[in-house]
């Protein structure tokens, strides 16, 4: 192979990478194909082809190209990319082995251990995930890594530990999502006043976020402030009028207030959008029983 051919291969590979980043995947594939034909042992080309086939969900081909690259030059991101594909195939033990290998051989490569921690979380090995995230945070303290540990504690329902981890972060720099996590923990701990404060802070960052507002509504309902809770649910219904879950939540609150006809109207809206929506069907059935009971009494 001539120097000119190698240079051409690099040029086509670089062009393909630009197309890939711009999501012009067919153009990327065409460039990678030419580059590969010119220089089939260029590991950057092999890795990029693996990433292309991963994106296309052709995982077996992706594995072939990542393994070719690894057999030529052992690099941490090749191992991680191979592990990611194996994980997508559900081959978690093989994926774990690749991430572990990358972490052991390249301990300075933070993404290898992060991949292990994320996989441990995904496969519900949560104690291992906590251990890994704590090791990562010790070596590379960051809010992003702390948030990942918080999410694991929340999956474990360890609300106090999640709150303690959040408390190590500067709240002045919290995003809406971070306030939302804090609010959920305080809600679960029945610290409703703190939960309200957290959800309001989240909404200040994302006023149109229906999840933030939904939890604020739930908190008010838990506090017995039904009208305030209903008000926020109605705001959600205006923000997302075609979401049957939101419409059903409004119906449930009206039903709890004894406004049966209004509740029925909201349930009808929800079921028009999603006739099989189980929660709406459940409450519609309950309302039929209530109506039947009233008719018998009359």
C-alpha cells in the first residue's frame, strides 16, 4: 500500500466521520467503505465502521469491526465500544468483561469504569453500582458523577443517602433536573415542605416541564391541599392536552372531590385519546359502580 493510498483512506475516513456527526449516515457509510478498501488495517476506520453499524443496529457487524480493530491495536475506547454493542445485544457478561478489561489495562481511562457502573445499574447489581460510582467520584469528583450515584440510591429507595449525596453539591448551580431529584427524595421521606420548595425550584428552571409540575401537584395532594394540587394538574392538562395520563389524574382529583360528572368528562377525554388506557378504564369502572349504587339507593 502506497503512502498516497493511506492518505486517501484517512481523508475518506475523516469525511465519513463528519457525515456521521451530521447524521448523514448513508454518506458516512459510503466514505467508510472506500476508506476501508484503501486501508483495511487502519484501526480508526475499523472503529468508525463499528460505530456506524452500531448506530444502524447491525450489532453483529459492529462486533466484527471492533474486534478487528482490537486485534490490531488494543485501545480503551475500542474495548468500551465493543462492550456497548454486546450490552445492546443483552450479552451483559461479555460486555462486563470488555469494560473490566479496559478499566484494568487503562486505569486512567475514566469512561471504562463509568461504563461498568452504568451496566451494573442496568442489570440491577445496585450495590456494585454504588461501589463503582463512589470510586469514580473519589478519583474524579463532579456533579455529573454525583447525580449518577443519587439515581442509584433512588432506585434502591435509599432516600436519605440520595439527599446526603445531593447536599455535597453546590445548590446554586443545580439544574431543574437536580432539584427534581431532590424533590422526589423529600416527597418519599414525607418532608413535604422541602419537596414543594424543590419542585418549585425545578419549575423555575423548566416551567413547561409536566413531570416537575406533576410531582408538585402530588405533594400538595399529599399535604391535603387538594385545590392547589388540582390547579397544577389543570396547568399540566393545558400544557399537554393529548396526554391521557394527565387527563386521568385530573379526573381522579375531581372524583375525590365528589364532582362525579366533571370527573367523567375528563375520563372521556382521556379514553378518546387512548381507549385502552388502564388507569382511565379502572376509574370509569369505579364510577359506574358509584352510579349503580346511587340508583339502587334511590
